[in-house]
C-alpha cells in the first residue's frame, strides 16, 4: 500500500523539494495519492499551518484519486514531547487544524499519531473520533486505539519491510479505499467519513502481513501519506 509519498510541508516555511515529483508521479500511474503536514503546534496557530498545507500541494485535486490531507502529530523533534502545550490547548489546536481543512476541502483530515503520544499530549481525548485515524503501532496487532476511535483507517505496523519506507495497511476493502479518495462534491456523506451501517471488512490480519493487501493485483493500488520520521509507537 505504501510507496513512500513525501511530506508536503511542516510549520509554515518548509516544503519538501521532492514532493511534486513523488506526488505527480504517483498520480500519473493512476495510484491513489495524498499529502501530509508534520505539525509543529508551538510555531504558529493551526489554521495558518493547515492553510499552508492546502496552498502547497495538500488540497485534494478533485480527481477522485486523492486521499484526504493528513496531519502528522507526534513527539516534538526539537524539544518537549507535547510542544509545551496543555492537553486542552493541544486538542483545541488539532480541532482548529481539522476544521480549517474541512471548511476548504469538505473532508476531515486523517490524523497520524500513536496511542502513547495521544495519551500524553491530549489526555487521551475522544474529541477527534470522527477523523480518519492513521495509527502507528509496531507490533503483531494494532493494539488499543486512542479514545474516540473504535476502528483505525490505516495502521503503520513497521518502519521497514518488503516495501520502501514504512509498512502500512488500510482497514477495509478496495472499494472503501476508493471511497476515501472520492471527490466529496460527487459523494454523499459527511466530510472525511468512511463509516457505514456495517463495519468494514479488515484487510489486516492478526499479525502484520508479509505483503500488505493493497500491494496485490487487486486495484486500486495506492500511495498513502507516510511519515519520514515516524513516531516511536507504544
């Protein structure tokens, strides 16, 4: 499922120089593709960072093959784990980022995090459970999810394996993955929602798959937003 897609941005003064070639190359092959933003909540407000992402490659293209933008929220690589913010202020920051993306794209952004970071820095808040969850947990099963989520959308189960970069799996069918990338202007349902009256059939197994399901010959193949510096899962 992963092809090592590049980060579009972090803070409001950095863009990955390789982003355009990776993103456009994936799109040209017909793969699902997307972009993510590495959050630095102590540098600027959430709306500013969300807008920067959307203005620099993170906005869905309307082609029906672009995954929702993703917020990568994990340990501060430059200092305090939680960026010197209280759980209440951190939840408010993430909510503002999500609301800004949703207002412009009609999609809720995916949230990439780990249970360890979410518990420490948001107090294990359940306030963002409507957003798709990309959980980092390097083990044989997905483990306990943060509060508010009954099911992950993506699971990062290793930082190495048969594919380049991180090893990720989508929880659902190829049709549900395609629906996640659908143009919301032509789709029904709430922004970013992947829920249905019945839970999705998981493509994951009790142990990390040796070949993640979305790398099989069953379309669609996909490039997902994947971190270059994953959070240390717990």
